[in-house]
């Protein structure tokens, strides 16, 4: 697999001839499971084939149980400078429900170890809206996270995917989810608490101390180009988006025989307009009015919908940009979808 | 004439009428094996899928029996209660009928009512026990039922199977030997009865008729008794697998005429066809101008499609004269049409044909029957086809609604449950007869409007599917009716109003509110749903405001999928109707019909 990934990095290098790389992100699964030599090999491959721009943000997603002194020191040594730690919750019952391998003690010790190895830029993931989550428990979770004193927190509301055990258990009533109202309450508490503690709520699910926003993720939201390598990885260059096949075996086999590993779509002007709204409205930057007004889709119908949303208080104009106001972030999908051009 | 046999088939849905008919066509060589499509007689997709014949057809077969050539005309009959008048005309065109009963199911209500019609017209009945190949066949028991019903001998019942071909020869022989040849005077003036018509986009209306007296010749100047309209017989002929043009069609035979008629409405089933030169003295008895029984609003989903909808409806009307419509407008739905249908199935068929043949997505409002309101002032009668037309209660002396006589045949186990249902539906029991030890025929009178409201579904549920149902109208009766209004976000939605019996109003109001709460998605604000009679609110539910609709993650790999999802959401919303501030999905307008789902 690592060989295939290195091969793909070479194959794709022509796409980034003109530009240099600002961020590198190892994610989508459990990259901390990969042996450190292999992580180094991939990084070396990038350095050999691409021009890099300093200050480079190099992130790796880690499971708390994979963090020990050796690993932590090794990835520091290799050049990683940002860690995304999938803590999710500080309650063992929640971690069991989500089939997580770590326990709550490991979460805290992982952060301490990373700091000891010299990492400052650490982000942790927290999940809310879990079954049996009371407000007290959620408050305790946030307090624990604050105690770790990390500069970035991502927090997601539990999403139930179809055809999963959890979905089945919820359908049959074996497990009960909190109501949308209490999920909203948890979201509001999260946002208010973290903002009070000096974090900025810069995207629906992301909070950062000044200067610690994820440069990598922000580049998706600022419509920059990116290339992804590995099974299922997505890339975007200009108005073209392409994604690799997800089957590991096929992925390796096809790369070996020099076959195409990806499917692609050409984004139409309409797609790009919709994506600009979808991504922008999720962030603190919003969508620049200039970008909307200059579009061919800025029709009377669109203006009507936009004005309605502003009048109803779901959207606001600030710094020459449209933004979703306050708790309405929690119904962002509906607000965004209503503005879509279809 | 002595070698002509005219017959139809009486059968319940799914008792294998079409398959057996195909076998007759195949055995007589009318259709080659190669040409044989399954259920050749049903040529609309919709019919095949529903397993019923919506429009009747006719087909001529040639058959040699004991060295003599015979002409057998099979007149196909529609198999649903909504089309009972058409069935009666088809039956009137025949001398005999095949009574097909599924050997594994036994006799059903619809079979009985059509059988009675056939007996009224003195048709010779040939009983056939079909589907003998099925493992669940109960030949003795079902034979007993048939013997009880028509008083034949058990050995007269022909065991058959459309699937294997068993008994097909015996059926053909029985048609020749038992069904009498047509009677009629070949020298008399032309007297033919129209029993059906179809629309052909290239040739206009093709009318089907049975010649009772005299003959029709190509080029004759003809007229229809009832409409008084005259035409030239441009083409006449008999019906094989395709049209087979002839110089003349003689007494006793079945044929078609093409005469440049453009609209189905000009040809009325049951009307009499004769020549202008030598007209017959009397019309054929039994003509009725069929009146629609059920009314509903049909609206385009997109208000801009109104003209296209009108065009589509006009096209549909070309080959379905029983569809009537006139423009109406609704505060909630904009411009559309108030349509009259023969019944609920007819309504569904029209809706489906609009979607399939014309690609029109429509909103159908709650159907209602045709009411009569009598004003206080002068007891003047007002026809009410739409709840919003109901005169002010203070000015109304009384209201009448149409009643039906309904027949249900079921297993004795379900009698109790069905009686309860009928009482619930304001029915009055008239009669209860045990056809066999465990098959019961229940007859009762009830308001037609109760059938419109979820009757079929509930009958199916309480009888676990073991009940068949048939009805015919018996006129208007006085009723204590009130107009139940629905308010969304405090605005009355005219398209959701219904006329209901006062005793049901509270209960129904509550159920409708609950159903609407289920069907209308949460929106960015709270929406009260209220049911009201006049100014009095009788029920209330609340759709809470949308609190959460946000995707947690939106990174590189999520963007395309997310965009497509939100595009779909927007497209779905576009199909909804904006009523005040509330977005209402189409199915909500029919909520009243699905209260027990």
C-alpha cells in the first residue's frame, strides 16, 4: 500500500508543477497505525516531488492509544507539526458505544506525551448528541477538554449512518438519541463555553485559539486546489474534482499496472456557485457579497430568497459577506439548500 | 348469423381472465404463438401492471366445430366497479358469458354482481373452474359454490387452466354448443349498439358496436340516436388482432366504425347507431348518460404548467369520455381543474396516466362526492362538487349526499370485523346470506363518501385480504354534514377542506391534524395545524421548529456528496407547495385518505 501511495504521489506531481504545497494532512482512517518508517517514506516522497512552502503545516490524525513516547518523538522528528487526536469523549461508556479502542485515561496521557515531545499545535475531536448524553455529562466532557489546554477543538454531532448497528438499534428503539432540541442545547453550550475560553468558532464544527485554525481544512473552505492520495482520496484542481476508487486491492493493482485509479467530475458554474455557498456559509468568513453579485446566478429569484433569509434573521451581512447568524448554524443545511440553484 | 357466437367473460380480478382469453386466441389461431404476448387483450401498460382491463375491447375468432366454421366474438369487459355501466353494455351485446372462477379462491363479490347483470340480460352462462393447476385448488368446494349460485349441474362446470391449456377445447365447444346464435332481422333498418370506443391518434375515434338488426355498409351515412350527430362510415370492419376492414357488417356480428369523430365524448357507450337513409324506429334500451361520482381538484405542481395540464387533460378526454373537468382556482394551489371521475380507481388511473403519458406531476386534492344543498329561501337545489362551494350553513335548509348499496363477500371469520367497519362508516346492514358454510355475502347501504375515505384499505386490513367488494348507487339521502376546514399557521387551506358527517368531525379533525404533522417536514418556525368547523377549532397539533439540520463534517472528500444531497433537498422543496409561509409536500393534500396508515 505504501508503495502504491508513493507511486501515486509521483504520478500526480505534474498537477502541482506551478504551485507549492502549503499543508500536508495524513488522515482518513488511522494513519497512526502505519509504521513510522513508512510515514517517513511518504513524507520523503512528497519532499522529493513537490515544492513546499514554509511555514508548512503537516498534520497527522492519531488514535490516543497509538501515542507513546517513541511514536510521539518519531513523528516530531519526521517533521509533523500538528496532531489531530480522536478523543471523542472522556467517558468510557461512550467510547465503548462507538467501538473506540482507547479509554478516557489514555486520552489525557496522549496529550501530555505529545506536549512533552514538543507539539504545541494539537487538536482534539469531541462528539455530542450521543445516546444517553445528559447536559451534565457534556459539560464535564468540555471541561476535561479545556483542562488539556489544546489550541484547537473540533466537535461533531453524532451522525447515524444507515445500515449500521447503531441505526438499527435506534430504529428498533433499543437506543434513544437525544432530541434535536437537546442536541441544539449541547451545541450552544459548546460554542458559548469555548468562545468564553478564548477560542474562535470559525467553522460549524471547529474552534481555534488565535493563529491555530487548521490551515489545511481552511483551504478546502477557501476553494484552494488540493490533491489526495490513497484509496477514496479526493482531489480538486480548478473546476475538476476527482476521487480514487475505494477498494484497497484494486487501488494497488491498478497503480502497479499504470491504470487510472480515479473517477472525475467537471464542476459546472452552477456547481461551483452552490459549493461556494455551501462551504462559505459554514465558516466565520461567510461568502463575499462581491463573489455572489458577480455570478450569473445572482438572479431576482436568488435575491428574493436571500432577502427573505436575511429578513427572517437566518442570515446576516457583515464585513461585506453573508454569514449564518448564531444558533442558526445548527440548521445550516436547510438554509444553504434553500439558496441553492437547481 | 346462425354460426355467430357473441360472448363475454365474467371474472374477478386475478382469476385468470386474460390468460384464459389468450389461450382461446391461440387455440383458434387468431394469434400465432410467436405473436403471443402475455395477456394480449390488455394493451395499455397500466392495465397489465394492475392486472385489470380498464377499457373493454373486442376480438373475433374463427373456429371450426364438427366441420362447420363459426365466428366467435369475445367482448372483453372492464373488471372494476368504477366501470359498471360499461360492463352492463358489454354484457348487453352478448348472448353468452364465460363465468371464470379461480379454483383456489372461490366466488367474489364482483363476480356475483356481474353475474346478476348477465342473468338479467338472459345470457347463457358457461361456468369455468380456472387455475386447476394450482396446488391450492379446491375443485369440489368451488364447484359447489358455482352450482349453488347459478343452479347448474356440477358436470357443467369445466375444469380449466389458462396456464397449462387444460379445458380450452371444451370451453370452445361449449361456446358453440350452448350459447345461442344471435337473433335479429337482417332486412330491418340498421340498429346497432355502441359498447365501447377507443381513441387512435391517427384515425380518431374507433367505435365498437354490436349489430342487432339490419347491416351497416361502408360509405353509409349514419347517425347516433342520442347525440343526434351524423357521420359517414369511412371504414367499417371486424376486430381481429388488428382492424380488418369489410364492405359490410351483418346482423348479429360485432364490428367497428371509423368516421372522423375526434372526441370520445361524441360517442356514448350504450347509444344506438343507425343509417340516416332508413333509420330504425327505436333506440336500443338501457342507454344512460354516465355521471361522475367522485370529484377532486387536479393542480399542476408548478403553477406555470397550467396550460400544459389543460392540454394533457384534453388529450386524455379524447379517449376517456367519462373524465370531465372544468377550471377552478384554489387560494392554496393556484389554478387547476375540478375533475369528475367514475370512482376512486378511475381517479388513480387518470393521475397515473397524466404522469406516465404526459410527464405531468400533479397535486390531487381530497376527493369528494357530489352533494346537494337545499337553500332555506326557496328550497332551491345547489350542486356541490367542491367543499368550498357549500352555501353558508345559515342559509342551508338541508344537505343530501349520495348513498350506495354495497355487497361484501368474505369468510365467516371476518363478518364481525366487517360489520364494525360498516357501522363505523355510517353503513346500515340490509342482508346477510351464507353462500356456503364459511362464505358470507353481506349487503348494506352506506354513504358513497365513506368509500372515498380509506374504506378499501380498511376493508382489506380487517378481512386480511379475504373480502371482495362491489357497489351501485341508490340515490341521495339527507345527511347532517359539516365543512371541516384545516388551518396551517392560522391560514385556512381551501384544498384541505372536506365535507364530513357531524358525528365524525371531531375525530376526523384530530386524525387529519396528526397526519399532517407527520407529512409536513419541520421548518424554520413553529407551525400550528388546526381543524375547524366554522370559527370553532376542534383539533390542534404543532409542528415544532426545525432545530437541527447540519452536516458535521465538510472536508475535501465530503463536498461533492454534500452538494448533491443539498441539491436534492432543494429540488424536493421546489416540488412542494407554498401555503402562506409553510412548504407543504404534495402527499399532504391527500392526507385525509391515509389516516389509518
